[in-house]
C-alpha cells in the first residue's frame, strides 16, 4: 500500500502547525466530504472527498457555484489525512498554507459515475457524485482539463453543478452562506482557540489547538504539578483568564501551541504565527 500522505507530511512541520498528521475513516457511513474556506495568501475553498482512507483534495479559488453554466477552476492538491476534515483554526504564518481555516461545509458524498470505483474515476480525470452537506446538495462533477498551456501542471480540474432540482443561477452560495457550519464564525474571525483536537469528537468544546508534537509531549508528561495549586482541574489546553494573559508576553500555558519541539521549549517563542499570511 503506497503512503498516500507522504507528500502532505513532507510539506508540513507538525511541531509548528496544529493541522492533523493522520487519522482513519469511520466505517459504516457514507464517505465524508468537507469544504474548508482557507484564507491563505489567496482566499480559496479546499474541497475534499474521502477516498482510499484519505481526503482527495482540490483548491477552488472562487468556491462552488450552483449555476450549471458556471465552471469553477479546481486545482488538485496533495491527499490530506482523514482527520483534516475536522480542522478549523489557524495555520501558523510561515507554515505551508499559513492562514485561517473554517469548515465551510461538511457531510457525506456518494459516487455516481463512471464505473464503480471512484479512485479509478479520479485517475481517469472525471467523476460525478452527489453531496449531502448543509450547503452543498445534489449532483456535481469534477472534470480534469489542461494540457493546453505551459503553466499547466496537470492538476487543473473544473467543478461544475449538474442540472437537477438544486441547480440555481441566482444564488451565490459562497455569498449567502459564508460562515463555518461548525462554529458559525467567519474565516476572518476564526479563533486559534476554537479548534480541532484529535481527542475530542466535538470541535465546539474549545481549548487551544495542540500541535501533534505538543500532544505527544503532553501524553508523556502527565499533569503538571503547579496546575493543582492554581485553577482547579482545568484541562491543560484551557487558557488562563485575566489580564496577565497578554498576547505579547504569553505564559508558558498560552504559548503551548507553539512550544512544541524540545529544541524550542523556552516560553519566549517568537510570535511568527501572528504575522499576516503570505
Ligand atoms: Mn488550502
């Protein structure tokens, strides 16, 4: 079995980014899809379909359109791990794709054609499918194009809406429904605290987004001693409250998200992740 996530992992430093490093699909349900609105150097919508245990991914600069006459450019990107579908938060500046991410829509999907193998369909450069989301419904198609221009890297596809009862030429879904279906936040307002945690099923429960490295570290070292003397039984990811928690001078706790590898264990982490995205 080839490592489908090799490229994904190579592009990221999981000591620095709160993005997931892996995750396995759940059984017995429709495969999942997610569309993440991503304010990186350019705003785009990352459309991901579960297949082969990972998320096949396309970056769509303008997002989907319900108008069947509108074709939206979709650049195929590297496979993402299954758990990425739960990611909402902030990718630190300087990291690949640095910027804010919200879960713009999510749900299940169903392969329609051609054939009976969606993986083969992707390889063939065309697939049609049905979406069962909160914003995305009905039949859609992804069709590979390209080979025409020098700039084409073989990853250019189009996303288009099939004519069905959901097709609509008048409503711009990205405009009328801009917010996260998970937190109801806009991509500008997403909080680094309001994010994904692999140990929790409900991303709304809050808490700082731990990096993979910080989570592994936390598993090695059980509860810190001094936590017992202060706030009673707060989770390690909980942010202390009060004026002491200024952004410029993060307490060791507040900076837990960036303090990930042993080499950078000093609390005086440089605030690189506060820079605007590239
Ligand atoms: Mn993206």
